[in-house]
């Protein structure tokens, strides 16, 4: 019952009062340490954003507000920024910082901007959802790969 109450409080307050739906095979929490762990087929939906992973850990502050969300294991996601740019992709690990509205993707990152037909592949990619800016770093032995789809227009 205590876990259900904590989960209800967490879900009602998380991500600045936006509705957040989390489904998972299992859930555990430590209220004193300020974290909740969801494991097994984790699916998180917040407005137009969706994240799927094997394990998600949500860290909260003393007011039960989320300060960090970490997703690991077969992470796949869809994100819409404040500027309405739409992204989807995969990574080995994703960290979301709600106060900064920033996603940090790590290892084997493949990020596609759907409405602009751009792709970024690298070892570390940071996406700020306020302004839609993305930053990327490559592996030590491989560069960042950026792919643009350029349409040729016929002259008339």
C-alpha cells in the first residue's frame, strides 16, 4: 500500500504536473533515498513523448519532484520539442533532466529528426527540448555521423 501511495504521489507530481503514464513488469521504491525503479518492459508516455526500456530509475528531490530519470537496456524513444521538432531513436542509456528539459543519450545512439529528415549517430548526444538544439560526440575510434536528406529542385 505504501508503494502504491508513493507511486500515486510520484505520478501526480512528476515532470511539472504533466500527466505521466508508466507501465512495467515490476516496481520498487525507497522513499527515504528518493528513488523509484521500474523494471521489465518499461513504457513511459508523457504528452507526445514516449520511452521504452528494460529498466528506468526515477530520482526525486525532497518535494517528490523528479530531478533525474535514467533508462537503460534496449532504450527506444519518441520526443517532441517545444519548437515542435519530432525525434525518434535508440540508445543504450538515456538520462532525462526534467528541470533542464534535456535528454542525454549514450552509446550506440541513433537519433532521427523526423520532420527535417536528419539523423545523428554517435556515442553521446544531448538534446535540449526547450530550443531543439542537439550536440553530439563520436566514439574514440569513430566520428559522429550526420545524415541529411537533400531534395534537388528542378529549375524552370
